């Protein structure tokens, strides 16, 4: 098994590409080792000292490191952990629910607008940020403000504010006149 790595716009994250499916559909974000209990893969990666976050995509694993370690020191151990996982035959997540889009549910008077927002996120935004090892999901909509949750390489990325304001906000405002602003939310 040969695992490739790619840099991301976030210097604290690295994207690992095992050359096979990681999650059949959707994404999974594990911002701490405590949150990774349901994932044998994420738990194994958190076993490497210096790992502060694990994000699983359809065919990649994005790992976030702590500021006090260098990639050169922990990358070999992470590669080993990912390889061991795939050789074990275990699923990436126990009891995986492949029907989860990652978006928060929303009903009420703005349901049609929210549907349009989610459609644009799924078709235009999420494929692009997945290339960089991250994901952006809908969190809420209130009085013209769209709240988005940034995950994986997008969380804490120095260019995430620019991506939100200049990219996503402009895109949503162009197609959906009801949108006036986009704001990030914490996990």
C-alpha cells in the first residue's frame, strides 16, 4: 500500500491519500481524541503524539498537528497508523451512517432558501474544499445570515476568512438574494 500526502492551505494540516475509499459518503470530523471513540481509524491516528485533529473524507484523511511538533517528526508515524488501519480490515467508523450530508437540519419559513444554500454548498463549495482536505457544512440561517461550520483543513486555516467572505459569501449572495452575510461557527 502506498499512501500519498498533500500539503493543504493550512500549514497545521496534512492530507493523506491511501488510494482507496475512506468513507463511502459524507465526512467525519474528530476535533479531539475523545470524539474519535466511534472511529478505529481516527483513534489509531490520535495514538500518534502531536495529533490534535482528524478529518475523514471520501478518499482522504486530513490530520491536524499541534504547534509544538514538526511534520517531519510525526508524518512517518501517521503514515504507519493509516496503513495499519487499512491492513486491519476494520471500518473507518463503526456503525457508519452513509446517509448523513453533514448539514444541520432546518425547517420553517426559510426552508426553500436553505435548500438552495445547501445545494450550492454541495455542488460548488464542498468539492473545492475537499481538494484541500476540508469540508464546509451548513449550520444555520437567520435573517439573511448563513452560518457555516468549517472542518478538517478549513478549521483554523489562515485563509478561511478570505474563503468565506470573498468566495462563499459572494457565491451565495449572487444566486440567493436573501443571503446578506456568511459567518463561521465553532464546533
